[in-house]
C-alpha cells in the first residue's frame, strides 16, 4: 500500500509541476509562454530574463517528469525543491497565503519534494537510482543556481506599488478619500511563475 501511495503522490505532484513547466516554456495549457515569462523574470530583477525563465521552466518540466516516473531518483524531487525555494522567495512580499498571491503553493510543493526525497520514491519507478557521486554533484549545482537566483531577487529594488513602512503607517490611519486607490501590484503569478514561481 505504501508503494501505491507514493506512486499516486508522485504522479499527481510531478504531473502538475511538469504542466507548469510546459506553461512557461511553450505556452501550453493556457500558459504565458517563454517570452512573457522572461519579461516577468526581468521585472523581478532576475537577469537575463530569458535564460532564467528557461531554467525555471526546464526545472519544473524535467523535475516533474523525473518525479512522476521515478527516473534517476532523487533527482526529480531535488530539482523541484530547489526551484520552489526560489518561487517562495518570489512571492514573499504577498505573505503566506495563496489567496493574496503569497508563497503557500510553492512552499507546499517544497515540503512535498522534501518528503519524497526523505521517504524514497517507492518500488514502482522506472530506472535505477542516481549514483551517490551524481547526487552530490546535483546538490552542489542546484544550490549554486538557486543561490544566484535568490541573490538577484533579494538585491532587486521592490516593484512599483510594493508597500513600504510609510504606506503601512498611512494604512493604519485609514484611507484618504481624496486619493484614488492604487493599482494592485502585479504578482509573480501573472508572469506564469506561480510554481517556479519561481524562478
């Protein structure tokens, strides 16, 4: 029963991540496509936008397929976990709940990826496990790539319309009827980065 449960979790989790990657890369399933995703990445300070968007899309698509099939265990969940760290950072300003555009979904994806890495992918998988030497190399490479993305995100200035301390103080005094409401800040989800959100 455990192995059937793991297979079900992998198929659903990996399948959805692969879909999100295809949305970014190819505009499939109603997604934005690579050019729009790249523009969104550029606006968040992740440059070059097209290269970073491609990396995020390939990580989600490839990581999802590897997780669903179990090929090269644990490379699939490892790839997704790194991507979701960046995606959670993308959504950090919107808070913890997805209804506000926050990091609920990428953080949940990260937790599932870590759980699959810890438990193993089960008996029903294709191909052998990745050799330990390649696992170590993958961890190092993924950490470096995620670190580059995080450094760009955290050093970028806040997007136009992002709240700061003076905005919060003004909000505590109530709305000013003489001012028109500001347009909401575009979230990373608008750029097709919800699941890589990422990156």
